[in-house]
C-alpha cells in the first residue's frame, strides 16, 4: 500500500503519456483528450516530441481542468509509462499519491516503483499478442487497448470514444469495428481485473461551452485567408510548416472561383527562406497581400530582405512560430526567444512591428489584422507565435468575422488623384505621420511611376547620398514607427481597480499560465497588477504601468529576458525596477513555476531592501 493517500480528484488532474516516437500512439492519445472534451470537460493537451522521425521518446500531456486553466500546471497525477527508455524519469515525475499505469506483461523489480504512488499494471502486450498476429496491428492496437483500460479506470463513457472512432474511420467499416473491438478489450480487462474507477475521475460537465478546439497555426492560416492574403511563399521548417499547409487547405475550400473553379491564390514553396521572403516582397510590391511562415533560423536568413521591406517601405507579413535556439537548437521545443531578433531585424537602424497573440483566437484575429497593418504602415509585420500555441490544440472562443469589414489598404495614390495634379513623392510625408503615399504598378501610364529603392533617396525616390537627405528619411521612418503605437493592439491590464505596489508584464503563450499563477500568488497573500503586452511598438500605457509601480516582474520564455531588454531600451527605465522571471528549458512555462518564482521573491522583499533584493 502506498504511504500517501492516493490522489482523489474529479475533472482536475494531469495525465502524461510516455511513448516512443513512431509507435502510432499520437492518434490514441489525442483521442483520449477529445473524449474528455466530449464529456464537456475542458482539456489542455501538449505534444512533446523529438525532432527525428522515430525511435526517440515522446510525451503527450493532457491537463483535465474543469476550472478552465489552459496553461501547463506542472506535475503529473497519472503517468502512462509506455517507454522503457524514460521509465525512471517518468516515474520520478509523478506527484505523491499519483498513479502509474504500465504494461505489466513482463515483471518489473520492486526497485522500479515508488511507495507513495498507486501502481496499475495491465498486460497490454499479452492481450495484443493473443488477439493479433500482424506486428504492425499489435503495435497500433496496443494504444487503443490502453485507451480502453483508461476509460474504465477514469470512469469515462465508452460511447463517446466509440463516437470519435466512428468519425475518424467513417466509411471504413473494417477499421472502425476493429478499433472499437480493441477499445473494449482494454476496457473489459480493466473492469474485470482492477478496481474501477480510481481516485481520478471524469464526470460529465458543461464547462466547455461554445469554445472551439483548434491549433494556433491553423487559426493563423485561416486569419490570413480572411485578412485577404492571396500569396504564400514558404520553405519547410519546424514548427511553422503547418501554417502553409493549413493555408493551402483553407484556400482550396474558400479561394476558388465558384463559377470557373479557378484558384484565386498562389502558394509557392521557395528553394529556401531567402527566396520565400523575396517572393513575398515582390508580390506585395505588386499589390497582393502576401506572407511567409518560418521560425528563428528562417528569420536569420531573411534579415537582408526584411531590411529591404523596411527601407523601401513594402508591405510584408511574416508569421514566426518560435522554437528553441540558437542555431538548430531544439526544433520541436517551445520558446519566446526571437523577440530582439525580430524587433531589430536587419542591419542599420531598423524597428519592426511585432504582434503577440495569446491563443488561437487571437492568432486568427492578429493574422488578419497584420495585413491591414502591413499596408497601412508599409512595412513588415511579424506575427509572433510559438510552438506551444502553434502546434497544440487549444480551447478558445469561437473565431468571428464581420463580413462588412473593409480591408485597410493604407495610403494609395489612385489614377484619379494623380490626374487631379496631386503632388506624388514616394517617400513624401504629407500628413505628418511618417507614412507616405504609394502607387500600385501600372496605376497611370505617365504619372506616379517610381523606383522602389533600397538605397538612400530623397522624398521623390531620387537617388541621393546627401547626409541631410538620409537623416530626413530616417527621421520620417521613426515617425512612422511612433504612429504605429496607436495602430497595433493595445495592452490589456487586470486588477486596475485595486492597484498595488507591484506589477507583472507578460505576453503570448505565457498568458494562461500567468492567469492561473495569480490565483496561486493570492493564496500566498501576494497581490499584483497585470499587464499583457500584445504588440511592439509599446503603447504609452506600458510606460504608465511602469511608472505606477515600485517594480515590475517580466515573465517570459527565454534565457536573456528579451522583452525586458526591449522595455528598458524603448522606455529608458532603470533596469533594476524590472525583475526577470525566465523559463527556457523548451517546455511550456507553468503556473507553479511563475507563482514560486514571484512568491519567493516577494517573500524575500519583506526582509530585504528593494534595490538589494532586485539586484
């Protein structure tokens, strides 16, 4: 018997599956998460997989959370240990009082278990070997058999799982019936040989509501469709490839002429990232709405063209699905480590607009908005996702679109305006906002033609290396960037009605863990104001938030606290007032990590002077 009482919890626990990549487990594990959703209980799954094709360890974590916490919690209540390579680490990660589910076909020495957990053995290999002769069937159906056993242990309704199997294998009756049979092999064995249910249980609920379950990359790709994108140029790179793949699928559905069937879009896989961003800039110069999707190494290769977009003032959208770097780094792990690289991409004095969505719903909205911003500001817009948002399914509010919405094409000089004798200088600021007028190629047979220059030029696009002319142009570009402050999504502040001495700034995929961490901190007696940054350049409310607090924690997922650097650089604030809270091991940041880091620092402040504590 375990020394600690087994965990008992309904609709609030974490299950982690430890498998071998290429074993076919991904489908069964995702079906487990979707089955709990069908019970009306929110889930937050995360797929942790290696960058090779098969053979290395992979994990799939499902957080069952009726309270709706969608960030990673930290800790595992039940480990489904299917990989001998990672056994010791997997067993060590189980919470005291938790559960270990494993294949008990071969006996395990007692030293491989813990006294403070409940061990549940199911002879999965023996069951499959006695039922199937084909080696591949044995491998695949073992996953469905353990899904069936878990359904009994967690008191799940098997009909809901059968419904999912039916949807997956619709029209394939043989596969459907064989998967249902495997499901009940595991379920029946567990009901006959184990005490079911255990302390962890799934009970039907209505907390999912009208929310949808979607990956961030797919949502961003759909946002590009609704945002008017007609050109996508890309080069495959993890974890961004599924953006282009999803855009392709969405375009096949929504971007064909209903009368002729002709495609109204172009998707080009370039020979590399340089070619891809070059295609995007060329298409955008010609009047199309174009984008590319990439990750950190791709950004590194694109920087010269990004500088051209900035200086020649050509619209472009880059969806950066961040992963762990530098160099190849960890291609299948998540981080927020491209902030500085994107904000100042290219050589010389450059500054770029960054958008930071927190979930798939904002990924959809910000992706669509990025094309308006790119044309309004005439520059590159970065949509800053990461692997955690991009490649994992998330519950989020339904995606909405106003069919009356008009695209913002920015300042475009038309043929009629040119005929009226309007003064056209491609780099002439007539409104004081730093944004000049442009023309589309071919707008007028004799007027409005211009060279798009990546070299120094005057306000009429005439080549010039005069220092004063160059400085005038650079100052105008800075005015344009300042104008962007009021065009990008504004920060969202919480707890403003009861301000405190301390604040916390966060962004992007850190948001759900931060929201939960606030509750954990309040339980320890700590109160903090929150500001979620949604874009760079920073709105003036960021500076106001900094001024209103003695000091502010900056929570992010990179080693060098890059957002903190950006805040210090752009606001001229004393760095000692910004306390870095950083997490960068490639796994998603957890509520427990944030709460402990901030809580411990707050406790320390009670006995230590501020400057000494922060430094």
